[in-house]
C-alpha cells in the first residue's frame, strides 16, 4: 500500500505511469458547482462547538513494566551486525518497540551509527519477514508449529549422525558464544561467508604470519594511506576505520592531515575521498604493489624476512600493465618511505580482488618494509574469528553434491545470490536431505530450503560478538519478538541436546584463560558476588575452562556462561555482567603490536585475462552485497557517486563511452563469458578508461517485495574462481558493452557534475591547514582562496542590506557546522534522517518527478580540474533571513526565538511558494498521504508527526530532540543555557556520522562547536551572498597540491564541462523543485531581486 | 445524517469540499496543482480514506464526534470510576495513580495493577470493582475512552507542567467532583439507596490552542521559575514549536 510502493520493474516501465486520480476532475467540478449551497448544507449536523475528532482509547498496562515510563524512551545498549561487522549501538525504544538506533556514547570510540544498523532496523520491521516456521512439501509451503519444526530438525540431525553424514552450517561471519555453539553443533563443519572481499587477507596472514586473522590497522596514526581499492569508508573494516580516518583527516588533531592515495580502476565512494588517484587497470594491483614495495624496501633499507615477497617486482612492467606513469610508482614509494612508521597500505577488498591473497601479502610486506608494524599495522586488536574463502563454500557444495551432508543450516546469508554460482548449485543442494533456512527473510537461498525456522534478529535476541580481539560486545533484546521467532542459540541448544551432542572443546589448562587469570588477582578484593535480579539462573558451567556443550538451558544462560568463563571471570560476575550489559561492551583490547613470526613467501602476479574492456564489480556503498536491498531506505537514498535510486547501472568513463558511442543513461548490454545483463549506463569521471563498473547488491529475484526485480545482479557476470589462497576472485574478467536502447529510464537525483562556479564546495590547501587547524582566524574563510564578497557589495553600499531586521536570539540560536573535509559521502546521515523523522519512501516513479522526501542529501561535486570529489551534506540551512518565511501566506513557516526556521504542518495550506523561494531546495512537499505498510508503521517515531498530503516539510534540526534535551536540562535549571556537549551531536544526522562531519550547537554560545567553526580560516556559507544568513556553515575541504601542480582553492575554476557528463536528465516538475542538486535559476532570481 | 457509503461522496463531504474548492478556485496556482491531483497507485476505492489534500483528512460522522467536549457532553467509560470518591472523599493525590505524570509527556492512566493494589481488599463486591476484577483476572487492558484528547500534531509534556508548578485542575478542571455516586434510579422511598457511579467523564476545558496560549502568556509560574528571564520565557512559550510537532 501507499507509497512504500514497489518500484516498477524495468521490464514494464508502464507501471511507472501516472498513478490514478482519486479526486477526478469531474468530482472537482461537481464540488465546485455545489459551492453556492455549501453553507446551507454544512449547517445540517455541523456544530462548531463540538470537537470533530475520532474518539481514541487509552489502553494502560495491566501490570506496569519496571523499565518503561510511557511517553519516554528507554535505551538498550546492544550490538547490531554479526562477526567482524558488529558494532555497539543503543536501541531507542518507546513503549516496548524499537523506534531508532542511536550511537552508544559509552563505547570507547567516537559516536557512530552504522548504516547497517539503521537498515537492520528497517529490516526488523520488514513486511516480508516470516511470521512463523514453514515446511516445504514439493513446491508448496505450509505453516508448521515450532515444536514440529524442531522435531523435524532433531530427527534429521540424529539420522545424519547415525548415517555418518555431516551437519553443516553456512552463515555470516560469527564470533563469540554462537561460534562455539555452532562448532559443537556442526562438528567443525561451519562455513562463514561474507562478501566483503577480505578472505584473501586471512589467507595472506596465514602464509606470512602463520595464523589466520585479519590484521589490525590504525588509520588514525597514519600520515599517508595507500589503498589498493579497499573500501575502508564503506564496507571494509567497519565503523572503526571510518572513525580512525576522520581523526587522521582532522587538521586539529596532531597538526597533520593524512594524504590518501588510491590505486584502483574505479573510485567508488571511498576512493572519491582520495587525494591522489592512480587509475591502475584491473588486475594490475599486485604488480603495482610489488613495484612500490621493492622501491620502499630499497628506500628504507629493509632487510627483514618479508623481503622475499618483492622478488618479482618490475616497475616498468607494472606501470605499463597498469597504464600509469612509472613516476607515480616512485611517488607512492617515496611518500611511504617519507612517512616511515606512519603510513599504511591497505589491500583491496572486493574492488581490488583480482588476486586478493597475493595483493594482501604484498601490502603486508610493504607495511613491514615501511616499519609500520606495531604502529599502524600489525597484530593485537585483530579479527580472529573464522574468515572463510570462496574455496570453503565450494568445498561445502562439493560435499553436498557428494551426498555427505545430512543437514545444512542456511543462516542469514544468501550464497545463491551473492556468489557466482551456476546451475549445479541447485543440483548440489538437492542432494542434501534437509536444508533448514534460519533467516527470517525470504531470499534466493531460502527458496531451496525444506524447512524454514525464522530466528530472532539482533533486536530480539541475546548474543555477543568480538569484532576485534578483546572487544567483547553484548547483544540484549530491545523488544519482544515481533513474530513467532526463536533465538538461533535456543534452536541449536534444544535440538543439539535432543540429538545428544557433546562439546568438542577439551578442558584447557588454566593459563590459557587470560580473563580467569586476571580475575583471580582481584578475588580477595571483590568479596561476595552481588545478587542481581537480572541474573536469575546461575549459568551452568560445570567445568570452568571446558566447553559449554549443550548444558545451559537457554541461550541467554549460554551467553552468560561464556562471558563468565572467557570474558569477565566468575568473581563478582553478576555485577560485572550487568555493568557490561548497561555499557553494551567490555573492552579488553590488546595494544597494536608487531606480528611475531614473519615469513616471506614469493608472490606471482595474476596474468592478464586480455580483452580491451574489463569488468569491475564493487560493493554498493549502501546496499553492500545485497543483504539490505529489500530495505526501502537502501534503495531510496541516492547512490553517493551517481545519485541513482532504485536501480542498477553500469558506470563507464567519458572516454570509454565516447569510444563505444554510448550516451549517458542509455540502455546497454553488458556481457562476459559468464552472462549478460541489460541496464542503464552512467558516464562519470570516477572510472578509469577501458573499465566498465557495476555495483553488487541489486537484481534480486526473490529478495522480498522491494528488492525483487530492481536492477541487475552483477555476480551473474562472474564465474566462481579462487586464487592461490582460496579467496574469491572478483575482478579481472573481460567484458563487452554495447548500446541497445536510447534510454534506460534511470532515475538520478544528481542533476549536475560540479558546482558551476557558485562555490558551494571550496577547498583549503591541506599543507597550510594542517599547520593552523581551525584556530580562530582574523579573516574567517580566507583560507579557501575565494575572495568572494560574502554579501552583495551593492546592497552593502546602498545600506539596504537588511529590509527586515535580523531576528534576535537571547539564549539560543541553533546552528550547525558541516565539515566537507570530514564528510566521506557514506550517506549514514540521510538514512538516520529517514529513521528519525518519519520520512516517506516514495519510490522510483515519484523521485523521477523530483518528489523525493529526503530532508538531508549528500551532494557530490566534481572538481573541475583534478579528479577529485567533494561531498556536501545539504539540509535546511535555517536561514536568519529565510526566503521561505516572507512568502508564506499563512505564517506556517516562521522564525523561532531559538533561530530555527519552523514549519507548522497543520497550518500549511500547500501553496508551495516557500519551496519555490528556497535557494537550497531544502523543502519537500507531500503530494500524497503516504502510508507505511504494516509493520513499518511500528518504527514511526512518536515524537515526530506524520505529514499528510498538501503539507510542506523540511529539516527541523531534529527539533524533537532539542525539545527533549531542553526539557531534561530544565530539570536542573530553568534559566541556564544548555552546555555544548549536550548539543554537539544531537540531531540524528550528526549522531550517525562516523566522521563527526556534522557539529551542532548554540551559535549564541561563543565556545560552542559551530561558533568556533565559524571563526576558522576555511569556514564559508553556502550561497551566503544571497543574504540569507544561514545557521549552517561549511568548512572547506583540505586538498593537497595535486600531482599535476594544481593548487587548492579553485578561485576561478572554469565552468565548462565535457558534454558527455553534463546535466543528467531534466526533471521538469510543475510545482515541486526543478533541480534539487543545483539552483542556478533560483540563485540568479535571488540576485536579480537583490540587484533591484 | 446517513453514514458515508463507499463510492459516492456524502453530502457533508461534498459540501465541505465545495466550499474549499470555491475558495481556492480563486487561486490559479492551486487549481493547476489540483489538475494533476493524484492518489497512490494501488489505492482501493475507499475515497476519501486516501484523500486529496484539498479534502479534510478525517471527515466527521456521528460515530466520530467526540463527546466529552467542553459543552458538557459525557463520554462513556468501561468502568464507572468515581474520581469524587478517590480525590474528594479519600483525599488521594493525583500522582498516586497517575504516577508517571511528573516524569513523562503522558500523565499515564494507571495500570490495573495499581487499582487492584487496594481493591483486592477494598469494596471487593461493588459492581464496578467486579468489572475491574474480571479485567484483572482476564489480563485484558481496560479500554478507557480518551476524554482529554489533543490532536496528534501536538506534543504536550505533562512532566514539564507539573514540574513548573501548574496544578492539574488548571487544565483538567475539578476532576475531583466528577463521578459522585448517585442513588440508583428506582429506589423506593424510605429504602437505603444503592449508590451507583455513572461511567462517564466530562472535559471541562476546551483544550483549544487559544486556551493553551492564555496560560502560556500569563501563568504566574513563569515569573516564579524564570525570574528576570520570564519575558524571554513567555516569548518562547508562545512559539509554535513549543507544542506543535
């Protein structure tokens, strides 16, 4: 229903046609005709003294739960994501349901809410979730009780074990208690697959350091980052690498700004932040890395054991194959050597995944040669959980084909979609006696299951994770299960016990338990364990160091028992467990250290597969490999690089497009030897010539109602291949591309390539900025090099700058500082805004008309000269002289005493004049009353109204959070002003941002974050010359002097742009906003008025 | 007046729409916007459940006219709860039962548990308590009809008002006088009357915006709490976003 509507399939664009009118012209004219008799008719039965509202009911609790105060939020510290993707967050609940995910302020990191956590929230309320267990008989599914389902599973497990067949598991990355339980349950036949391209890194660690793990990186200490395509600002390394990068990039920390160099055929969202982009051909990364490594080793006189890795280095050959200048290789090596001990080299993930294992080996060796081990790279806080490669999945399928698997548990992973599997998969799976789908979301893999046991998700379940060694995260239920689901742990415990399984783990010697040892010392001090109510049953851990087996009655007991054994120790456990629950984690991370053993295996670079055009697949910065494709937010929020929504598109460079004769947004056919897809093409500069890029994550066939039929699946163009370390080979295949149609009906929200000389984005020279940081400048903004008068000088001269007086703000003027240097374009702010403010998801057809409802968008502006991108989050600027306010005929929008540009929805009559007058295109009009299909409506934030048709809406700086914080602060003092730290990250966007790019505060307070930012040498206002006095000010991006001698601060940048990537699609819209990305016409109109 | 039927707009709606349309016809821009008026693709024919913006979102019909308006109409309740007995006779504090009023935006209608805390022992056999006990036994929540109902676009923070020193009666009227037990009708002369409680509640104040703003401009607690900043506070209190969400 409503407008969370499914996007129309590409195959039938007619579905996108104008929705049917319910108020027809005939009705309208009829109503008009009746107008004269209106008063007479309305007199009957209408009494102005009565209230015409529906009677509502109040349903109080029968027994009031202790933790709930109706009308106030309760927060639960919990963990979203599994295995290496886990992150501590707080779930905000109202009256027993999760309404939002906010940052956990007690976590030992900067605040951040991963996009994945927000998407998991929407997934939690997905209407496609299974409502109970199901069993398949032939082609038909029927409901079954949990008891019957578990009985079926137990019987199959027993039968398999008796027949000597294995019980196998295929699921996402897992750690902690569940890992041990799965290991016991499957007798070691558990495969953990993540499509993040990091399997090669684990294989390389095994070869070089003798142990399988993902090494630790500390980007915060780096002065130079060389990345071979690692998407460390979206999908590689989680939130931690984003937070660390933001710290390294911050000119106020250490008086340095990290220089980030990228070696990759495509930029992608992460690469768009790079200072230097070396456009290496796909598959050439290993050779380039070898050449760089050999040079680094020579420059640093490295003579360690890893030197053997660089044996095959050949700079000239590498440069030739990569299609880059040999001097570029020399440049990378010199910068690494210059920053000895403070550089970091990152292997490639999916984007650099032509030979992941080899590439990772060489990158590790460069890090060792550059003396980074123990400083920015090494052992210590590593990921030690299982990292399985594509070869392991292949082995599992081979075992299935051989008929040796009795029961296969398919957890929340979708190999049929995510892996380039051919038709033989179905055959392999058909040989398994019982496939049990444990995910509560329907997908392509679940379709092969015989039995579906929907397990509870992260908001409903207990659990623990260890994404980094020593960082123990707790997961606790934030609400009761929405449907008839059970915890995965309970399913395993119950059926395992029934099948008489035993622990595989041998009782270990006491010294192998560091936690127990650490606690032994404190035993005398702590005394008797407190009895705390929430620990009801003493965990049944008979053997303190042995396996937990299937002893604990419930999954919660199991998790507690593991924490008692491995993490907190038995001493005073109840109290410490409750402390950990409240905090969400227990932090015992070891320090970063140099790896103990180092070996230097020789590396052979992969051969070139040939072909003039190469395919590069990459993880979509929002949807990743496709797990969250069915979440409407993931489709609605614009792709950071292209602005595309609800679709897939092929990306090529202007040069490639010209040589192939392909127009922007044409329908193209992309084929490899594995398959063919048809979709649209987007031409942009973030792709090297001779490369055609396609994001993973879309093209679901059975992924639920929102994902099904959206876009194309990039893995269908690949063949399952593994490199020497058993890691998946993602890249290197040849491709053919040809135009097959004029238009692919792509919908993109970016209308412009660059800021057209209006200086929406500015840059400051990084070298100078690093010296002074954001220290107060005598001339704020002078560092941007744009000596643009902040206000129109003619107005200033005429003394008519202010027709109206600027409003006075006695206590608060809320403002924001947005640091474009910190913003990486990840889009977390936009998703957080959707979650917080009940924004409607409108779908592809309406976005095409320019009717998207996002309150904050991340604009992407290309530099006119260098291959550089600046991302710029734009929300309502809460102008001091707001152009929208003066034109509202009914005062629905006005200036509050707190400096906010308020919007009173029930006063709005929908003239849309305000939106027409807004130079920032921050306002959104409700052309419809949007409905939230159940149970999405349960996620609606009760503190924010749901707007109906005919009402204008826009960013409010999350006024509901301001109101709540003010109210809480009034409990302390009626008159004092709120301190800065209560406000700094108050709005949802600022709270979610892993880079701290958005700072909120009180502009009346001279020491608040945004006030201080305003005094910086790189501060500027967007379109400030329009005399709008925005409350948002931007901080210019730090740009290094480009390799080609380009100077930061493009004061008079040319405005010409190659025709191939001009304005992407005209979006004529009678009433809405013509061009959301850019505002040339409006800006001019504003100036014209000002001139007058 | 007949209840609305699907498919054709009932007279009241047409009348209202006609009025709106008549007024707006003078505004060409809006009419132009109206020509491309749309509803959603998959909307069934439940007009005006998915209304166009020119139409009121909720049209009144008899079932929806809230009684309990300040005109004195009473709203029936599932249990005849005598505020009179608890507040006036027994002199109980409002916040004994409405115990979240100080900490939340809601005053909180007490959970059945709170009632049963006393009524397990007190007046066990009274007819209204029997209803309460039955609900307690069944575990079903009591479905009270909302008397003091603010529109959904208003955020009203009970806690702030309580903490500021606003008395409950200032908005809720003399709740303590409501629900005074009356002799049951049909009691013969000279017989001891059976006292019954009418299961109704009456709203005594309008809860309209102007009524709210009167207090927001003049309430003595503003001076008490804000001292020399009280003028600024009064300005803040008449700001739309103080209450509108």
